[in-house]
């Protein structure tokens, strides 16, 4: 039976790794097509499950140094184990290399020092550095060469040549006094440091999909043959009737069959207020039933629900981001073969030409040639190149944390320097996400009325009621013990207190209670509605006492942040699920070039995708689950720290304190980081261009010993680190 499955694939470090994994899986009988997503670190396999399964594919991946993970739980465990293993390899390498270096410098005279150096270098090469050699061998079999190739050839040559000299020193007179175990060990330590920093920067594993999956209801209560049956949600059939208890999430998409229901749809709308649904309305899986037992007719289940669609799109969007090290790998694709050619030419040139041109004995000429070739390989080992990006990124992420930015994705940090357009969600992003009273009719209320109404509103958990209570008395007071209160979903509340009937709610509640609005009140209410305010009415009996106009206030730093971004030449637009009147009113005083209102999560993501397809580098700032797809779809997703977990995990960058001024700070940091990375790469290659000719021995009799080559290689790496520290001055 033909099936298609996507597995996380661990261990890929470059695009060549993806090619290796694809080739190996494709060679397995029963596998039809293979698509490897290096960015997303996963592979999609189309195969015949009657001929091949996960065990065979996993065995094939293990043979070439990768790991195919069967499920999400195993993925988390595997990534943690991978990080622990890398940390342990680095510790072993450092612990063994330090004494090797001390002995090689002759600072301490120890009997049998050569053999001690050999013994200590063995675990560095065959344990800590094993992955470089296996990767280089696999790539060589496919005619490929990456930085792993240079690491393997350089350190392997240094180790094997030193091993030869240690056992048979008389066979190559030109090498008799040269042991370079420390060169092999030191190079591997530097490369492992780079790998560790890079992997550590990537360990903010994105949990967005897991958070979305947490919204799914595993079981459902279905009506079959007139009986309630508890079943797995995956076996529900379209057309069946499902009952959902208060506090339970909907297990499927469906149509409401109960008269009305109040649901928490913040996962879709991003709005904190409960949504009132009436009979015949469409409901989405994952939304939360708040107040009463409801029934719905199933329309979509499992992978067909709206929630499942959001999950798929978040996964797809996350997989489209570019890898941070791709530039280094592209450069290495040319640089590595060039260095190998120069090293081979150096050895052959000295061996064949030196006896003729400078009358050097043949045995000595070959020894000098091999020594110079080794120097070429050591001095060209890409330690500085390997550190150029990860060290800069690591420093930048640390500085970002100090500024109040949590960076989970280094690629987004680099990409922020190129932003041309930023979309902002409204509620909870540009605004504080907490409704507040903006105006009252008539004003001011009598002190006695204000105190009584605050106590009444305190009995409700509705954000509008509590906002009114805070506005009237400064804080939410305790509700009176004798207050009899009935909350009416989607309308407001009725209360009985001190022999008086109270109403607090919307216009529909007043119509039900036959409360008439005076002409002046109607005019004021119409004006506020047109201005985009939410209205709450207070009535005592059948007499209207007051109207409250509520709005979600702008964050204190919103205008400053947008002005700074506009000064940088970045286009700013709002995308929101709120109504157009409210959105336009909010945007009136802000430097926004466009406002897009009434959008569903998929509509937001489409806006982002359309902009990206036009070649624009797009950022997205949001806070709700409804922003999750757009945050993941954008080149740079930024979530406010007060947002939902899914929004935070979908976005590679979190703004602590929800300060929007961190957005322009991020751009400044990104631009400095990009400049430093470019400087690091330039320094790494300039160093090689200068040092390589000297290493070949063309300035004979002056020669560059391998130990000095190793030191210069270390210096180039140190220069990269020091240059990266400049990022810490960004404000």
C-alpha cells in the first residue's frame, strides 16, 4: 500500500547532508520519492509500506550519521540527547587537548611525551571528531566536498603524519623532528566550539505545532441510537451529533444545533471576549465551550478541520526560512577543492622539483613537501569560517536578551536587517489588549451611582464589566454578598440588589428589557458606534442610567516605535480580525500606510505570503493564536510576550515586556550583526589568501612550521570572536 509520511531528520549540517540523505533513502527498495527539507530538518517519503517501513529507513540513515525520528515525543528527546552528546564531545576534546598543547610546546619535560600526546589525541580524533570523518567520507563517495572535508583531511593528515613520524622517524628525514598531534586536536576543538554555539543558538525548538495540538479534544461524546457514547474524536462521522460539556473543547468542526452558545474563540479571532453563537452557526474544533451543554452536527473531523489546516500551514511556513550557514557552505564548495588541490600541488612540487631547482636531496625534499602540504591544510582549516556566523549570532542573541528580545531563530535575526514591510496585529499588539472606558454619557456619574455600579460590575468576569468597575472606583471591588446576578451570554448581565433590578450590557439586552433610549442618548450612541467604540448600557429597571464607550488603548510606546520604523523607510500596515470602523479609528493617529480589517487567520497569512511573493522582505508582529500562521509565514515573526503560547512559539522572536520599541532595536541589532558576519567572513578568507602562499614554501628557505600555522589559524579565529563582540554595543 502506497503511503506518504513526514519524519524529522536530525544530524544534517549543510545542504550536502540533505543530498546524502535523499540519495540513501531513494536507494531503498519500495521507496518511490523523497523530499528532504533542510530548513525544517525533516524528510517526506513516499513509499510502499508492504515493502519498506520506518525501521529500514532509520537503519539507512544511521549508517550515514543521521537519525530519522518516528514521532514528536521522540523528536524532543532526540534533540536533547543530541545536544548532550555534542556538549560531552566538546568537554572531552578540551580536556585532552590542553595537556597535548602544553607538552607540544615543551613547557613541561615529561618522559615518553610523544606517546602521551598520541594517547590523549586518540579520543579527540576518534570520539569527539568522528562525525567529521564519517560525513567527509560519505560526501567524498558522492563527489562532494564541504567544510567537513577540510576538517577531516587537515586533522587526519596531521594525525597520520605525526603517527608515521612517531613510529618510523628515519623514513622521512625532513619530518623526523615534527610531531603535530596538537594541531589535529586544537583544530577539532575550535570546530566543535563553533558547532556547539551554532546548535545551542538553534535549540529554542519551535513548539508552535505542539501548542496547537494541545487545543485538540482527544475524545468526544457522540449520540448513537439515542445513547451517549464516549469515543475517540478521530472516529467521528460527518452528520453525527456531538454533545460538548461546559469547559470542554470542541472535538470537530460542526454546525450548532442548540439555541445558542458562548465560546472562547481567541484561537481564531485573537479577541479575549467570548463569542455568542446561535443555532445554525459554524463552530471550529479546538474552541472552548464556556457556559452550557451544547450539541453540534459534525461537518469536518481529523485532518480536515480548520485547526488541522492551521497546524499544516504553520508547519509549512516554518519550513520556508533560509538556513544561517548556507553562505558559508556555498563558499566552502569552491574553497575546499581549491585548498586540496594546492596541498597536493605543494607536496608533488617539492618532491619532484626541489631536487632539480634547489639541489635538495630527494628524501628530504619529499619530507619538506609533505610538511608544507600539511601546513597548507592546517592553515586553511576553516575554524574562522566555521565560527564567523555562529559566534556573531551567539553574541547577538545574548545582546538581544539584554535588550529584552528573546531570539529563537538566528535566521530571522539576520533577516530583520532587510525588512521592507511590517504587518502589525491590532488587539494586544498595537493596543494593550485590555479594554478601558473612554467616555460616559451622561458625565459625570453621581458618586453614589458610580460606587453601586462598580460593585455590581465586580460580580462579573467579563472584561467590559471589570473595565467599568476599575474606571469608576480605581480598582475592581468585592461584589456584595447579597447580589443576585445572572450573566446572559452575548448580551450582558441582570442583577437584583437592594430591591432594585439592574441591567448592564449591550443594545440587545436593553431591547429585551424594553428600555427606551432618550433621543440624546441615541444620538450619542450612534456617534460612538461610528467612531468604532464598544458600547455598554446601564439601566435601572426600565430607565437608562448611562452609556459607556470602551476602547482598547494604544500601548504607550506604539507611536514612538512606528515613527522610528517609518524613519528607517519601512512600510507599516495593520492586519486585524476586528471591524473596519474600530480599526480605522485606531489607525487615524498612527503612521500606517494601510489597514486590513475583518481578517481570519488564513487571510492574514495570505496577506503576508502575497507580499513575500512580490519580493518584499516581510515582518509580522502579533500576539494571538490567530496570528500564528502569519507569524510563521513572515520572514521575521515577532510576538509580544503577553501573547498566547502558540503565538510566542510560532514567532522566532519575542518582545519581552511587549514593548514595541524593541522592533526598531531588533533592526539595529540585526544590521550590526549582518555587518559583523560579513566582516568575519572577509577576515577568514583574507587570512587564507595571505597565509596560503607562505604555507606552500615558495619563500624557501623561509618556512612556516605547522605549529605556527596552527597558531595563526587560532589567531584568525580569535579575531573573529573579538570582532563579534562589537555587537554588544548596540542599543
